[in-house]
C-alpha cells in the first residue's frame, strides 16, 4: 500500500480493510490433528534416542574394558 521509500506502516482503517484468507474450520482441525500426530511421533523418537544414548553409555565402557583386557 506504500510506494517508494516510505516506511510501510498502515493505519487502523487500512488494517480493517485487509482480507485475511482463512481455511475452513474442518480443514484447520485436520491440520491440527496431523500436527498433533507428528508431535507424538517426534516425542516417541526423542524418548527412543534417550534410551539408545543411555544404553550406549553403559555398553561402550564395558566394550572398551574387554578390548583393553584382550578379551575382544
């Protein structure tokens, strides 16, 4: 709405005239459900990574001990 080097500010009446596209409520719900499912999967992956990290934290020292003792 502004031309040239002017600061691109809008006044209240200009903002009130703006059209903001909004998808239908059912589509919004569908998107929210998909995002919630992805969030749950992400949480599950993060928990799995922590389990693997903890397991490796226990296994690696044991493996190194066996290597140093020549048993592996």
